[in-house]
């Protein structure tokens, strides 16, 4: 399935909307294609630019969508692609689950804590009853050993998984997706905070703040000690990159 891509600071973003992106994901999943997806906001993009090893992994991912409004604005500014909205990971997850529900697809949850996964499983079971949760794997919060990784791959493939939702936080989830391309016969979606939001563990920013690109500020207010350094450095560097490329 073909789709348009544009280069933003070395990462190729797909020029898609929610409907086309979810169609691509569900179709690839139904065919058991090994296919990587990332909803990559400004923080993930800056990390990929500054860390070459992570950047090389991100470049391997088949479908990278513009999760953040600043990313969408930059793409529109450079390429005049007229993207009307960002492709927010938690919302994309719901669109994919909705279409997977209609096709009775098998979905595997990989990442986060057991408590969050239990709540997320209940949410999916209630809202998407025809989605078959074929496996649940809590994060080890460390790199798997070679043997553990072989077991994980075998379990996911043996479950005849169509879509793996990966919630390990950026950039760990992008690295995991890229490293398992060609090994796991399913779509692997790096969806970040979608697990916590849909499990009811975190509250999302009001829509007006999301539309204005201020979701980062809302999260900063909620978790200042953990996020202040990330957003100070990330936002400043993103602005630097934008001006550098715009002026050149």
C-alpha cells in the first residue's frame, strides 16, 4: 500500500490522516506483514536527530506519523502538504481498535505494568468486544536477554497476532519495533502514552490545548519534576532545527 512521505530533519513522515493511517495498519496486520508504526512527536524526533543509533532505527520503521502539532506545522511549512490534523498516538490506537473490532483481529499488548495492562485489557474488552486479545506482556523495564527475546517472538507469532500495541515509552518502543522487523509477523505500533491514557492512569490535556500544540505544557504541569528537563531541551532544539532548515 503506497503512501506519501516527507523528510523532516532526517526522519521520513507519512502524509496521512487518521482514516488512511488506520486503514494501512489494519490491512497490513490482517496479512500478517512485519510492519512498523510510530506516532512520533517532537521529543521523539529530536531524540532521533541527536542520537544516531536511535535515528537509524527510526528510519527503518515503515509508517512514522506526525504525532505532535509542531511536527505537523513544520511539515506544512516546508512542504505545503496541508495536513489538517496531527496523528495523535492514543487517538490512532482507538481508530485501529475500531477497525480491528470489525474484522475480529488478534491484538497483543506489549509493555507497561501489569496493573496498567489489566485496566487497558478491560477497556478494550468493554469497547471493542470483537477484538481478540491474544497475548499480554508486561515490560521488563530492561533489555531482554537473547533467549527471552526469542521466547517473546515465538509467543507473539504463535498467537497468530495481527497487531502488537507497544507501550514502552519513546525511544525504547521505536527501538523495539525496528529491531523486530522481519522477526514478528504482525504490525507493531509504538503508541507511547496510549496505554496509560486508555487505562485511565493519566488524564489527557483538554482538546483546545492539544489543538494549540500545548499538550506538552499540560503534561509538564502534571509531572514537572520528571518532564521539565525533557521539554526545555527538546522544545528549544526543535525550534533551533526548524529555524536552521527554514533559513537554509
